[in-house]
């Protein structure tokens, strides 16, 4: 069975959207990546840290989904990373209300022995030095290293980010962050500059406007599925990345052509993620639902031009 | 040969972008629609009005492209409609500097006899009553009526717009305008409400984020081709609409499946339009260039999922 190693946060989120609000519920990039990848029946190992207040039920749920949580350290002296945010009416912007790093402040990821040879590694959005420390623990160079990051790290740890980017094959980043990192407004030019920083593949996430995959002059685009209602966008980007990595791990094919399929799967899974609060929809998602929605993506994008 | 009747403005534009500025050059929805449709070797009749200051060379250029300008009235007592605008650095927003309606103020379109039976009619962005008066001159109900409009007419002539929409098969509109017309934020819900106003097909233009085609629950998406440089966005929407109508006229197939191809062609032509100021790129565009770029659209969007 193919292995995927994912490092990221396993956290509590409290979310408010125009449709309602939640108390502390399961969140974090590692949780979303793991749940998305679990759709592919691969062996996903999540590396993270939680506090004494974390719920055994949440770890059990992940294990039941086939997610290996041996790498999730439980720090009995601390509290779980907590984030709280409120989305505006258009769902495209949000205010962060609370960020309590808690156990994340001293997080030193330890990769379980079983995953030190994972062919695919997903470095979720964390400090670039933390991301780099995961790569250093691998016993052999993974076939594919995927890194997600955000503007925050460009602001406070740009040199560390540049250092880890040299060791990365794929970067996933949103459009504004791609512009910030490259200094280029055009996403085509931005991707070209980011290629020169290391990643041969650049995935630019545009939220409701889809995602672009760049590979040294080649391009592919996956739309987001237009939805009547977006209930909660939290975790959509991580779900997208988890679907992307999970599909590549399952198919054991990291060609550009297969990455096209992988970002379609990422978009597919992300379109479910936003239908309910937090991870709720991803926890109950079935293979049949994913397969049906794949047809919706084909209907949305595939055409057959007859005119020569 | 298939016929397309297009009503719209034939105008002078003066444009400023971060790349430079122009004096008065050929512009107007009718010009862009006609030039786009001319790529398909169909008979396109443009109905419009110009003033005594209009250039014979511009009419000749259109005729040389196979565009029938019998319906372009030359008002010797007036001046040609003039618009001037300045684009911001991101090219997604612009300021209108000058709008001189001139001969457009009293424009009463007269459809030439030869085009009163055109199977496809494109009503470019004009007062809804002007658009309606074109339909009233048709000797038989066209197979397909396509209407473009904008927020301005929603603000000052909403009842007239609703009246003409009842007679229309396809509306092309941008995302903000679709939200204004429907009162719905979600484009899926917006399209559903606009269907109820008349048009069975709703095309929502999202500029650099592509275009969505809705048909009573069915959806298709055409991306805009990501470009390193957008030189001048003026006319891209009209070129898109002209490509859409021209393709449908050429293929004589107004099924939903063929409309998918038509909006890909619309995006294809629009991606050329923005490469130079005004209509310059559309005037020199060759069939070979369009055909080559079609491959770029296929590469950008077509995928082959192997996983069941």
C-alpha cells in the first residue's frame, strides 16, 4: 500500500459563518489533509502535536478512517492549538478572532519509523524550519515533496522559507501569496519566478475561482465546483492538498498528466469540505459520493470541439 | 452561409493602461462582436450608428473581414460615440474618463432586409428598448437571441430590461451584474433566478476567472487563458460574446453541448483581444493562431482520470 506522510496541525477551531457558529471542533491542516487522503485507501501518517484537552474520540475517528496517528504527540502539559474565526457574508474573507498556539509553540515533529521512507510527503502550513526538520528525518529522498505555506511565514521567516523551498517539488499557495512571494502580479510570471526558487510544480489556489497547476511553462486549471451554498470554507485548501497528495500516492504516478487528475480530485474533495462545519462532511463522505461528483467535474470542464 | 445579426456600438475609444495610451481608436461592442464573429467565415451584419467623424478606413477594414455594415448608419450631423477610460495597475478595474453619447443618443436601429431572417441575433450592450426594437423588426423568430447588458441599465431601465429578457434565449452578464440582477450572491442561485426572467441559458463572465454557462441546472465552465501580460482588457467581453455567437452560427447547432464549445471559442478569441490595444489584435488574427490556441485550452482543461 502506498504511503503518505503529512505534517500539519491537529487543532481546535471555533467558527462563525452567516449560517451559524460552532464551539471548539476538530480542525487543523493535518486533520483535513489526513481525512482527504483517507478517501484513497492509502496509508497516511499524520505528524502533529495536541494537548491534554484533545479528545480521544477525534483520534479514534481518524484511526477508524485508516489514518495513522502514531506521529501525533500528546503533550500532557499543554493545551491544543486553538483558532477562532468569523467569515464575512461573501465567505471570501474572514477575521481571525483568536489564535492560541499552545503546544504548537514548542512543536518538534518526530516522524515515526514506518513513515521515514514514505514516497510522498506533504508539509502542511507550519514554520518553514519545522517543515525542513521533517525532511531531515527521512531515510531516503521522497519521490515527491509537497509544501503548503502562507503570507505569515513570508513576513517573518522568508529566508527559512526560501531554504526549505529548495528541497520541495510542489508548492501549494494562494494567488495573493504567490504574488507576494514572487513580486509578480501575473500568475504566469509568478509561477515562473517560484519555479526558480525550487519547486518544479506550482499550484496556485484561487478559492472559489479554482486552482492552477504550473510546470515549467505547462499549465492546467481545475475549477472549483460552483455551489448554491458554501457553508464553511475552513479547511478547503488543506482538503484540496490532501486530495492532491492522496491521489498521487494511490496511483503512484507523479507525472504532470497525472497531477492534472490529482488537482481535479483535490477540487472534488474540497467541494464537499465546504458543505458543513469543520471536518463534519469529510468524516461522513463516501467513495460513491466522490465518484458521482467526479462526473460533475467532467460535465463542467470536458468539451468536444468538432470544428477543425 | 449562416447569418448572424449583431447590434451594438461602433465607436471611438481612447484607452490608457499601465503599458501606454491611445488616441481615438476604433472601439464599441458592435466592432468587437463583428471582428470576433468574422473568424468563422459567416455572414455577420452589424447594426449601429456612427457620426461624420468616423473613418471610412475602419468601415472598409470591417467589410474586408466579411462584416456587412449596411446596417451601420452614418449620421452626417453628429459625432461618433466616444468613450475614454484608464485602467488601474491590476487591470481588473478602470475609471471612465469621458463618455460622449453623441449620435447614440437618438439611435434607432434599422435592420437591413437581408438580416431580418437571421437565425442568430446578438443584442450588444445598449438600452433595453433599443435591443427590443431590433427583435421587433425580425420577420421570423430567430433560433437564438443572445443579449448582453450591464449594471447601468439595471439602475435606470430595469422594467425595460425585464421586458426584453422575456424574449431572450441567452444572457451574457458579468458576475457582479448577475448578483445585482438576481439579488443572489451565489452564482448558481443567481443563474436560477435569471432563468425565471426568461433566458434558458445564462452566461456569467468572470473576466480573468473565466465564464460559466448555466442551463436549467446544467453547468459548464470555460477558463480564461492565463496570460503573462494583459495589455488592454477593452472589448474582451464583447469579443467573447462575438466568438460565442459566431461559433453557434457557423456550426448551426444551438444545443447545450455545442454551447460548451462556443464559450471555449469565446474565451479563445478574448485571450487574443487583450494582447494589444483596442481591436488591433483582432484585426490581424489568423485562423491558424486561433486553432493553435484551441490546443492550449484543451491542455489547460482536459483530463483523463484512470482511477474508478
